[in-house]
C-alpha cells in the first residue's frame, strides 16, 4: 500500500501498458484506493529514471460495469472513420446520454 497526498492506493493487478512516451506510460490497472473496493484505473504514470519511483498523473477510474459499457461502446465504433470525420468537422459530435 502506498501513501500519496492523504490517500492510500494499492495496485492489485497490472492489466497492461497502452503506450509509452519517454518516462511516461499509460496503463490500465486494478487499483484499490483507501481500502475501498478495487476499480479499474486508466492513467498515466511517470517513472523517475534515477530511483524508479512512480508518480501518478491524471486518470480515470471505472467499475467493472462501466468498463464493460466502455468496451461495448468502443467495439461498436468504426474508430478510423470516426476519427477522420472528427478531424474534418471538429464539432459535430452527437451526444446521446444513457
């Protein structure tokens, strides 16, 4: 269990590294914060090259149900086409709440 700015966290499982740029990685982990139930955590981590300590950066946490919803949402998208269209229109996103 690590202590950081008034709260504790424990990385229960590393699910994988999504990308790395220099000393910063984007990772999906299962993390338990302050002895609460574990959650999926998608965030950037900065590793100090001198001593190997890791610093949390901004991220998102998901319950298992939320991660399943995100997976299904992504699986239903044509990411290549939507990215190209987004670059062409810049603000044509049609938000549909739950």
